[in-house]
């Protein structure tokens, strides 16, 4: 997914607005030790992927241990998959130690967009 100026502004606004609502006692996930530059953002905003570190993506294989994963990653690198769509709203959720949603708390659809638009 390409980062647009509009999507970046939306992500920045949500980050600043939601920051007071986050759990400040959450520890950084272990995988972040490989990305020390992301730690200040995590400590301040609860996510390592905000502002200049914002990178729209879909996580499909978090913590996958299948030995064939390396072959899949190599194949995907040779022919990167693409996804496209529109942002229809935002949500808030409880996540696990890997940042994967375990419970949706709220969804907010943008006015004028029907579900599945």
C-alpha cells in the first residue's frame, strides 16, 4: 500500500488523539530489540510505527514458524504482492504482545461510506 499525504495525516491525527487512552505500562515487544530507533515512538505513543515510522501494511504471518516461510518470503520479494483499497474508518482494539488484535473495542466508520464500500 502506498502512503499518501492524506493517509499520513489521518494516522498522525489518530496517534496524537488516542495517545492519552493507551496503556502506559505496556512493555515493548521483544522483536523491537532489532529496531532500537523505534523504541522512543513506542514509549511515547504505544506503537513503534507512527509518524515517520508509519508504514501501511497487512500483517499476515506474525510469529509463523513453518520452515517453508523463507521460501515464501523469497518468492514474495521477487514478485511483491500488492493490495489496494480505501480507508473506510478506524478502530480501537486490545492487542497481544505482537501487536495482533485480540479484541475489538470500537469501530468508527467515516460518514457517507457504507460498510464494504
